C-alpha cells in the first residue's frame, strides 16, 4: 500500500513535465502553422476585385460574363543550381507557392499573367537544370482547368540580348507556348505578347522574326478597329479581330529616364529613384518604345523587370504599370495586380502579400514568449534580489 502511494507521488512530476512539453509543442506548432500557412489566407482574403467603371450599369449576370478577371505578377526568379542555396530555395519557393495557390483558391481568376523572369538562371541552365527548374515551377504554379496561365519571357529566362540564342528562345517557347507577337483574345479583349529582349533593333535573327510578327499583328489590329463603312484595300483580305484596343504584356518597361516620378510604398527606395536607367538593359530603347506605341496604340501596358512598382503615362494618355517582384528574395513587400477588364475599360487593384518583416516580428515575439514560459515553469523568474540571495547561499554552502 505504501509503495503504490509513493509511486503515484513520483509520477506526478513526470505528468506535469509531459503536460508542459505538450503545451510547448502546441504553441510552437500554432505559430508555425499561422506564419507559414494561415497568414496567406488572412492577408489575401482582404483583397477585392476592382469594379469596372461601367460595371454599375450592368446586371450581375452580364457583369460576370463580360468582365475578365486577371491576376498579373512578375519576376518570380526561381533559383537555379548555380546561385541558389537549398535553404533559400526552400523558403522562397514555399512562400510563392502558398501565395499563388491561396490567391487562386480565394480569388478564382480567369487568367494569370507572369511578366517574365520566371527563372533566375534560365540564361545559364544546362538541359538537366532547366528541366528541374521547370518541374519545380509547374509544381508551385499549378492551376485548375478554370484558370489559364500565360508566361511572358524575360532576360533571366533566355539571357540579355547578347546572351540570347535561338536554342534558349525555343526552349522557353516549347514549355510555355510563348511566341513574341502572339495575340491572346479573351472575352473580346486583345492582349499582345511581346518578347522585349528581342526589341534590340540591331537586326539579329530573333529580333527580325519577332518584329515581323509584331508588325503583321499590328496591321490586323488596326484593320479590325476601322469603321465598317471605311474602305481600305489593304484591309480587304485581313482576318478581322475584336475591335478592342490592345493591352501590351512584356518584361522590360518602355523607356523612362528613371523612377523619380514613381510613388507608393512598393516603389523603388529613395536612394535609387534618381539613378538613370540604361536603355536596352533597364528599359527598352526610346526607338523600340516609340515603335510599340505607334504599332499598337495600346490602352494599357503591363511590364516588370525593375522589381519595384511604378505608374507612368506615355504620350500623355497611355498608362504603363510596372509590376513589382513576386519574390520575397527581391522585396520585403511583394504584391500582384488584380485586374477587372472589359473590351472598352479596365480597373486595377494591388494585392499585397504578407510583409516578411512582420512575419519575422511574429517569430521573434513568439520566441521571447516561449523563453518566458520556460523560465516561469522552472521558477527562474523570481525577483532579482531573491534570485541573487539564492545564488549567494548556494555559494556559502559550498
């Protein structure tokens, strides 16, 4: 009888320790689940599709069928085998995958555009490395049949102009069904896909092919926008397209001197805004920019490349939106654009993803609380005087 009661007494501290350990595991697990999973739902749930200006006069059924819901993001920069550390890959790819999949589930877009630099090392990748990068990309950016994904080529995918080869271009086109000068028409809206790396203007083989396709497409679009009673022999045999003014999608922005006029919390840092842009490297050349405007007279231009946000007007009336990087490796506050688009109008809204600094702050606060809980459990949070007194008494006893 006595031995059984002593066993019960001895087991009590063990039960307390196990209970305390279980509480710690639950606490740590809750923090991890929130910071690595739930936070994306909490943040993206607050994003709302913008309303098109004319949408208020349309019925709900008509609005849902005539408005194209598009998500636009840029510069995912999946790390490769040369520069990519495994831990950096793991962290950044998990963040982008969770953000993308959460956005698809909550927002249910009709189409998603990625404006170039899907990969970081496409310009260097061996066939084996390229295949591995593509496999990881498809896993991260998988999408349902109800959504379409369109990926535009960037300089990190095929190299800058001096690194670009037909092999690299064809390799990218084979995976993503990308062609410069390609027209994508959805719900009567025309999107023109541009390989901006090939807009060098030096007559290289890839450049000539790309520009020829753009010129031919420009002719089709211009003929389609003419009034029915306007006779033009050059347009008599041309395939008619929807008369909607096109939206240009490309990686490089059109020419601008710098980012000095850009504003917003995700624009370039103040110390970088006045740094002059280099033509054909940071932005398209003035000549190439004028060509695209003259050929297509677009109502909107969407670009990436700079990793920072910017809104500019070209020719005093054509807006260009530079979309910031989608990767936390390039920004503390990544985002994407949500667009509600009709054949005659559009409305854009930015959706910010979780700030990495805030996630880090949550982890630090949780870590500090965890230390306090452990110290309190072992009764090490006594007032400093008594703690010092205990230390002195132990020292004398020795």
